[in-house]
C-alpha cells in the first residue's frame, strides 16, 4: 500500500514569505511616501515663488507710481500715515517703517490717473462744499486726499474729504489738511480760481506684513479706508533701503569739491548715501531734512543731496516668501542677512528670497511737478 504525498507549504516557508513580502511592501511604501513628500515640497516651492514674485511686482509698481501727479515731498511717508503721533516714526505701526528685527513697511502716494471732476462751485469758509457736474460713480471715504488744480495748474491745493460721499453725489465737503494726512501742503483753497478748478483723487497706500487669520505671514495693503486688504499669503519679510541722489563728479558738493555735501545715511557707522542698510540699525529718509525746490533749484543744488524723501533716487526691495505650511520631509531654509536685518536660522519651512531695485521716476525731474497746460488731467509727476 502506497501513501499519497501531501502538497503545500510548511509554516516556516509561509513565515519567510510573509517577512519577504512585508519588506517589499515597506520598501514600496517608503518610495511612495518619499515621492509624495517630494511632490508636496515642489508644489509648495512653486507656490511660494509665485507669491514672492507677485509681491515683488506689487511693491515695485508702487515705487514707480510714487509721486505721480503730486508734490514730490509727499511721495513717500515715513512717519505720518497711520501713526499715533504724526511726525514721530516710532509711533507708527509695528514701531516704525524700517525695522532691524522684523519686516519693513512701504508707504507711498500718487494721484489717481483716471478720476477727474470739473468744479462748478465752492462754498463755505472751511469746511468747504465743492460742487461738480458729473456725479460720482464710486463711493469716497472720509479722509480721502483731494488735489485741486486751477486752470494752467496754478495755483494748486490739497484738501481731505470731511465726510463720506456716495455714488451719485454731485458735491463733497472737504477740510484743510492736518499732519496726519501726510506731507502735502496744507494751505486753504482761498484763491478765486478754485471756484472753477479741477478735482483729482490722491491714492495713499501702506504695504506691510502680518499674519492672516490662519497664522500664515502675508502681505497686506492699507489704503486708509477702514479695511485691510490681504494681497499675498506666504510673505514673511519685506526689507527696504533707500538710495539718495549723490552729487556728480565735478560738483562743488561732491567729495573733494569746494563745499562737499555730507552723506545722510549710515552703514556700520560710516556715512553713506543709503538708508535702511546699516546692520542692526533702523534708518529712513527724514521729512524734516531740507527739501529741494522743484521749481527754482538747479540740478546741482545742495538741497537735492539731503536726506529728504523727495531726493530718493532708488529703492531696493527684498521679499522673503515662505511656504504656508511646514515641509512634510521636515527640511527647511534659512535666510541670509538682508540689509539691516540679521540672518534667520534654518527651520522646517522652505523660503525664497527675491529682490529688485526700482527708481521712483516721478521724483527725477527738475521741472515743477505739473506742466503749465493739460487737457485730460492725466499728467505725470516729478
């Protein structure tokens, strides 16, 4: 009698197979996890680079518009807009426009190029009521700066809305400016020519970095209208420096000249023509410095080489974009020292540093800030 052979696997063989299969599955899972993490890192890198580029474009555009159609002394604001004590920079939000321990702020002003109204009447002795024929197509908030120009652009005056104006209104009430309104001339519009002048809107904008409601650092915009606009998430830092125009070679005010002008800025305690780049030290142009007379000063006037913001010739902008969440593979990036801010150590967030240098073209002209004749009101500054 023959015994039939039993087919199958022994317990040891089964256990060995299970162990081998577990190793294979574990290896495949590890590869898939790594690929997923790498994909998430790459996606986050693209997002932060895009946010950084858009933020840089926004800030660069604001610098290029600064001073358009308005007096150059009001193009940049370092100690008045949104400040508790106008004229004292340390009372501005976050301790000032320039910081060595956090993000800087940019505050600029320009004239709205698409808004104009012909004034048909002016009544009152302050506040004033301005009437115009074409009704408003947009609501205007109290405090909005208005520029008044007489025929031929002389004289001019700046006032502020004394109350909100609604769509459809054909008149507004305005008041004389205060220090909180910036460095615009504050003379009352008493000249008879303002009875039939042109009215323009002035845009004042503050850019700053703050956490959004979910705790992500973001670039915000404040236009002085009671609301803060979130522009781009993932913007961790903005660093700015301002270059003042230097006297050219051969000038009496250049180094070695008859009466050399002192460089108003500082880098490591050494006088230079830049503000905001002295490591560990906050510094901005100063509105109390002598301002150039755009009508009467020559190109080579000592008044063009002071630390007044009207003499800014270049703005260096650095933007640090940061991923909105910690990296899944627990890797991250530090940030080198930027201008007057020290380096940031590596953590679990990825970052990208982007930079650009922009010239505020509207501050470069020697001429008066408005031409003698205009037809549509859309004129440049400088």
